[in-house]
């Protein structure tokens, strides 16, 4: 059994049309929640889960993501010369030493499953993680991906994070069928992508964290596009669970859907309230307003 994960894949090729005009030239993953771009939260979560290899599946107009994780020579030299040690540290802390970033392009928008399949040649034969940066999860000191990795380490099963949503929202998510939960974990019997509420097997929605067996890549090779014309990771997982154990993990933390403006604003307020320097002033201002 494999002891952990080395690689995390970040599908970041989406156009982000819901945030136009902000995302006309800026990738949606670079929009900041307070002072950090969304993708930075995702990368920190991956690194906290032990990942040493980060694979970004990018597309056109996404160059700023690679720039963000490169060393910024001009900026660093300037800050160094001006003696701005703290700012220099902030700029450098974007990526810890020993963590490698790799980039692969999804040249056509053929769905999340297709995007993940594009990472195949950069992921080894072991289980790997996936983080969808739109799904920001505040789980204190124990980020969700690290919890999934621990579960995978203990059981060898693939594992995906889920949370309860109002039944009328099932058509926005992958939805799981689980017989029973024991200590937040349940073995998957089925999974469907964006079912109508009347047909949904439960109200437990997949939220963007996965640890999957690399067998998923072989399955994705023959996964057919769905009625929307997209190759879904959900459909590939539905096939995987017929061969191997796949578990659902109900996390405790607070999830913000930063793919929507409302979720993004909510995250901004919550992370603003908790910010080490601004939190006090911001909370007082909010409470007085
Ligand atoms: C994707 C997945 C879906 C999952 C969701 C979580 O959908 O296809 O199964 O529940 O992410 O955010 P998307 O939001 O990209 O339409």
C-alpha cells in the first residue's frame, strides 16, 4: 500500500466567465481573497498534505498562474536593495523549497475529467490528489486534503470529500450514494454528476478534493462525454468504484464556493475577519456598519 501522495493536480483551465469583466485577462484563480490569490490557498493545502509535485492543467490566458509561482527576480532584487525583509519573505513564501510546479495545457474545454486526464504523463503510478481551487475550505489547522490523504494511507481506498447541501442544489454537484457513515467515512455505492433533485441518490455533494488511484487515468481514456458534451471525472469514478474501494469523507470545515460571486464575497468577509493584521479593525467596522 502506498504511504501518501506526492502529486496534486489543479485543473485551472476554465474560462471564469462568471467573473467577467474581472477575468477578461486575469485568471479567476488569481483573484485574491483578502491578500492571497485563490490558487495560493489551494497550493498551501496541497503542500500541507505532503505534496512535492504540483501539476497545473492550464489553458489560454492562464500565464499569470505560472508567473505567480516563479521566482520574481526584479521584485526580489528591488525589495532586497530597499531592505524590505518582511515583504521579501512574503514574496518568497509563495512556494516552499523542494516543491516542483509542472504545467500542462488542456487545449480544448472538454470537461473536468478530460482536464485531469491531461495530467496523466506527469503523474506517476501512485494515488494522487486533486484540488479544485474554486472550492475554498476553511478547516483550521487540519486542511481537508491532508485528512483525505490520511484516510487513503490507512485504508488504501480512493477518497473524495463531500458535504450536505439543500436537496434543491443537487443539480450543481456530483452527488454520492453511500449506505452508511461511520466516523465521517462511508463506502461509495454510486456517484452521479449533477442529478435533478428528484433523482439524486442523496443530498451529499462532492466538494473539490479527491485522492484517486492512478487507475482513473486508464478509465478516463475511454470515458464517454455526457449529454453536455463533457468528460466527467464523476463518471470515471463511477467506473472505478466497481473495481476498487472509493470512500466519501464528510469534512467538518466551512466551504466557500468561490466559483460564484456570492461565495467569493462570503469568503472575503470570513477570511477578512480572521486576518491576523486586519481582522480586528475589519470586524469592528462590519459590526458597526
Ligand atoms: C465539478 C464536478 C462536480 C463537483 C464540483 C465541486 O463541477 O464536476 O462533481 O461537485 O466540481 O465544486 P463544476 O463546479 O466544475 O461544474
